[in-house]
C-alpha cells in the first residue's frame, strides 16, 4: 500500500474546512473529503500524474478536485 503524508499546515487548513462544512453543509463536506482522499491515494500511487508544481518543490505534482481545489 502506498502512503502519503499531509503536511501540518495542510492538516490545519483541512480542519478549518471541516469546521466550515460541519456548520453549513455536512454532506458537501463529506463529499469533498472523500474526493480529496481518493485524489491523494491516486497521487501517491502515480506520483507523476497531474500538473507539475516544480516551482514549489522539485518533482511535486498536484491534481484538481471537482470543487476547484488544487491538491
């Protein structure tokens, strides 16, 4: 099984997003986090898919979520 690590700053952002959805629309939040988790797993399995983010860190790639978020 391929693993991935969520950076502490990203984890804080995800907690804030979860708090937002908890108050406003839990179903939409659950959908976002399911998609986020699936994309992270896919990116861990296939690290060269997605758009290059080499300007942030060498060999870094990211994927766009259906909601418009880029991970």
